[in-house]
C-alpha cells in the first residue's frame, strides 16, 4: 500500500491528537509527522518532528498560515482533526491541491449540512431516513412551542446548539431533576438540567439556533466510518459505555448490522469524504436513530486499532483495498478502555 511522506496533523492539543499521531507513527517509519495548534506547548509538539503555532481555524489568517507551512515543509497530506477549521479548509481545497497537498476534508455543501444538526435532521427526514422527533428554535417563543409538543408524549427531552463542538450546550431536560442532588452529589459536568432552570436561562438572553429533540434512552454508539473516492470503506460501531467530559473512554467494537445498515443509508444520501463519526442511540421503541455527525476523525477512533484496524493510517494512505465496506479482518467484540498518559519536557 503506497503511503505519503510528510503529514501535518492539526489540533495537536486536542484530546484525541496523541492517539492519532501515535497510530500514524506506528504504521510506518517512512512518514514524517508535523503538528500545529493555537497553543504553544501541546502533546502534539512533543510527539512530532516539528510543531507550529497557528491562528484558530475560523481566523482570517488561518488558511494562509497553513498554506505557507505546507509549502515550506512539502506537506503531502493535511489531516485536520478539529471542527472549526473544516469549512475554511474545504473552501480552500483547490489552493492546497495547487501546491500538491491533499486535504482530508469533505466538500463544502455536504459539510455544511453535516455540521449543522438542524439542517442535518431536516435533510435526512426529507430523504426518508428516520430521525428523532425534533424542532429548531431560534427564539424563546419557538422553544416553548417545540417543548410543549414534545412534552405531550415525552417525560424528558434534550437541547443542543445546531452548530457546536463536543458536548457544548447539550443538556437533558428532566422535570424530576433534583438541583440539590446535582449540586452536592454530581460533578459539575453533569448534562442534566431542570425545566425551570433552562427556562430561566433562555428567556433572559439571546441564544444560537438550538435543536429541541426527543430523548433517546437506549444504548449509544459511535460509528467510525471511512469514505475514500466516493466509496464507503469502513462502518465500525462501538458502544459508548463510559464517558469523561463527553469523550468515550470505554466500550466494545460491535458488529451491529442494524446500525451499520442505518449509517450506510445516511452516507448514501449525504456524500462525505475521509474519516466520519456518526453518533447513534436507540430510541424508546428500540430503533437506532442519529444523534449527530462529526465529519472528521474522532478522538477515540484509535480504539479500532485493538480490533486490527488502524483508521488514522488508512486515512493518509492512497487507498484502502476493500471491495465492499468492512472487507477487512475486523476483530469484533474487542473491548477498550482509555487512560491518561504523561509527557515531560
């Protein structure tokens, strides 16, 4: 399998960066790895050949800064792993192609849909793909209307910004929430909130467009997908059995054919490219429904290494030799846990 030589991994300070960098390094000694981040001292800095300080992905100078790095260090592949830079990089793909740098990012139009949960749910529903019951609220009155309809059949529901990174803004609204219990018996990162508390927040100030959706009580999965040259190469579900600040730290690689087929139906009508993460959760009727799409590599994607699949390496390879998706020896049933590891300097 032919591989490229110089790789620039962005987001060197992201939680998933060390694992992604190590997975690529483990795959080939011929690869020279570089990293960049908006902060100076990151794990990526000490795990790669050289690191660079760059503006945030949505900064006007970001693209020019990255272009100059790619030119000077003859970068073959730019591997973005954070959300804010995806749309700017997608718009600038031709500029990078002109200097011989491949950017692992989806095309702009479909990327916009995937990044906006409101647009995503509407797009999937329009094409007959099952999604949770939902509404998009741009004002407090729209929110109360959406909430009233959900509470006709549901005891609790969820909200989250249509455009957000990680678990920012995600809350489970439950009338049975005990605020005293939350304060004294739970860590501050609890995602539960009472209806009264939420209303007091939303009616006092403006807020970004939010998705108001049914609560899905069943097992949650992260599905690691890989699309190359328009072909789906991998769809690998893994259970989210334990989370830390929204990041999966324990689970099982599971050959769940129901979820695999559901994700393939999503990818069929929303063409994306590269590594894609799809969050899926089972409804009260025991049906898998989408939570969100992360149109980039997931920090915990490296868990698939335990099942014999090095997705970060496959991403930067020229092609993956699958005649159909999952046509590789995957060790289904592999369990994983993640833990902290220190670097000293």
